[in-house]
C-alpha cells in the first residue's frame, strides 16, 4: 500500500494500494534524523551525512517499553516485534501474542510476511548479476522483455530505482476487487504485468520517481531468465544459505502457509474501500465499533500473496531481517565497485527536497539508515541499518493497516529513533512520514 504524508506532523497514513514502497517511510526517518545528521550534502546516499558515534544514546529499555506498549495498544495491534542493535547495547521487545487465540509471545525468530522488503532481495540479485557481467543497469528492458510498452527507452536501472514510469498494477481496481472477492486467487507474474500494461505510464522514463510494483515483478522475471532457475531458488542460493537466514523463504504461488512458528495477520480494512487518496481511514461508525471492541479484524494470514510475487511475497524473521539489512549496508553481498554503484544510485525521491528520503537500486535511504519497509493486508515491517554508527532497527506489526490507515511498524520505528540518536526527536517524524508517502505497497 502507499503511505501518505501526515497532517500536522502526525503519524503517516497509507495512500493507495499495497506492498509498501520504502521511500515514504524513508522520508519520515530522514527528517527524523535531520537534527542529528545535518549536512549541506544533498546526496542522501552518503553515509558521511550520518551522525557520529558520539550522537548515539544509551538505550533506556523501560522508556522504550512504554513507547512500544502505548503505540501497540493505541493501534489495537495483536503482536509487535522490535529488534535494535547499537554499540550502546541491544533491545528486543516481543509485545502481545502471535494471534487473537494465542498466549504465545512473538520472538525475533517468529516468521512474518515481509511484503516489500522482498524488493531488496530481488534488487540485490539483479545487482549481483550486474557484478557477474550478465546484465547492465544501462541495458534497455526490451533486451529481456520485448513486450514492455516503451521498453526500448526504459533501462534496468530505472526499474531498480522506481523511475521507469510504468503503471503500478496494485493501483488498479481490478486487482483490488479480486483481492476482496477471492483471497485465494493464484496470480501469475504475467497476469500482474498485463494489468499494468493496460494503463498508460505515469511519466517518461527517468523523469520522476513513482513507486511501482510492476518494476520489481519485471526484475524478478529477468532474474529467472538470466539465472535459469526460479526466483525462490535464486534467493535461497544467493542469500539465505550464504547468510544463514534459516527463517527466510519465498513460497510457491500456490502456497498460502507460513512455516512454524509464525504470527497471524489481521486487518479491519477492505482493499477497494481504502483504495485512493483520502480513503485511508474507515468510516467513523466503523472506527467507533472497533474502539468499543464490538467488531473483530479479519484474519489475513493465509490470503494468497501471489499478487506481490518478487515485489513482496517473502517470509522472514526479525533476526533474519537484521542480518539481511546489515549485509546490505556493509556491502557484504556485492564487491566494492558494485556496492558503490548501488549507493550512488540513491537519489531523493522528491527532487524539490534534497533532504528527503531517497530510493536507488532496490534500496531506500532514510536519514543514516539504509533499508526498506513492507506492507500487505495484516502485516507491516520496517528494516534499517546505519553503516556509519552500526545501528540496526527492525520492527513488525501484525494488524495492518490500522483502522485509521496508519502503518504500525513504520510509526513505531519513527517513535523509537529519538531513543537512539541525540537530537533526533524533533525532526524524525517528518522524515518517516515523507518516506511513507513516497513508497507504495507490497
């Protein structure tokens, strides 16, 4: 789903549909950290703009516990997980339970659907193939997919950094109606592309940022073509085995299960009823009933996620997301030249605001943090790593979006930033909010 900029600095709401793009939350975090990470350098990819180690705070677990409890309770979450690693110490909080009918608490090894965080897996696979000489970021997409409208003018790099202009299939009424009426429908990547290609592009290639899941589905198909194996096998061979991510997987399109132990997903919202700007929150009477506890959320755990495919179908854990995002930020997965190519690709998602969050080749920048966010019905997750200060922040929640349209993990991540960096409290909210606006769902 898209996240949108909040009014009066309040927590960010989603804007349109599906699989959360990262730029929006990125902007939220970027602004959040401006007080600590001020720099005249407009390049949001530059780690040098991050605060020094002296800006880190000792972790106040009791105060952070209260923030987690206040936000989780206020949003009617069933379960949330927070994992933080800093040179000042570590913090974990498994709040609530794995489901409405469970008494078991979440742990850092609990399985969760991670939505658009999957995009970083797909993007990194493509970047490794760039490193191997199989493909170039300057290649036209028509070289690999002749059926893409205007594909001779769209580069692989523009698919990676969300500047292709291609229409986002998750914004179509057709998809959202189907998600409401047939939660078990099995989607193929080609069906998703057909939805997108039936609509004109947003803009000419390379002229503006627009988060689109269509880009990452195309990249997944191209990765399969180049590697000669299914995307699930690509992720397993290139990443999960290499990094010891034993809690991570990419299920078959027909598989709606999660491996044990997993957290259930919940949502009060339908897809069509919250599609489009200004429709993020449910009607007042529904909100009142939710507040009164007279209605229960729908269980989304086993809804078929194939409509997200390589843009959002992944399953992981807080521990694995931390391992993954640290590897991204440290450059463990690419050689120095290719890692620098990736970092140099990160540009402000709003060209009129050089201090906004940035998006590049399958990765977002949020102040000093590199990472992504993900959302699909029932699940919202955030991951970020600051390579200068060695700070890792992972959060997930299992009721998403909230009844009034907020991404719970992104809001909680934003609220915890002031406990990590000195001077970050005043501006963090705006950065995370802006980031949430720029990214769209998965």
